[in-house]
C-alpha cells in the first residue's frame, strides 16, 4: 500500500471513530446496533481499500477509540445523548448505506 493510500485509510478510520463517538452515551456500553455499525464500517473499509479485515482494527477497537474520544459534560449532556442515540445511529447507518450505493455505481 502506498503512503498516500495508507494516510487515506487512517483518515477514513478516524472519521469512523468520530462518527461512532457521536452515537455513544457517556458511561454506558455501546448498544448492539452500534457494534453492528462498527463491523460494517470495518467491512466497507476493507472492501474500499482492498485489504483483508484482519489487517484493520476490529469493531471493538473502533468502539474503544470512540469511547476514549467522548468528553463528559455532565448529566444533562448524557441525558441528551441518550435521548438522541437511536436517531444518531440511524443517521450513521443511512450514511454508510449511501456510501455503499455510491461505491456500487462507480
């Protein structure tokens, strides 16, 4: 893999982690559908960069990195995140599916 492609892969994985972090609630385990989303992100990255999935971070590693990015802003923030979590996960799935459709068109 070229250095440019490796950099692009790292940027892509960082964007996946940021999107997963946006869907998490502080001090709560990730819901099952978010774990599935992380697995789908890894699978799509493997396909896009023509790599076997075992050469990429696991879904658990992505979620761990996402949890590390969370900033605790108090109970109000946690409550709001919990309230919007399902919608944020649905939006992230919709974005992933859109990227899949675009990739199939190319």
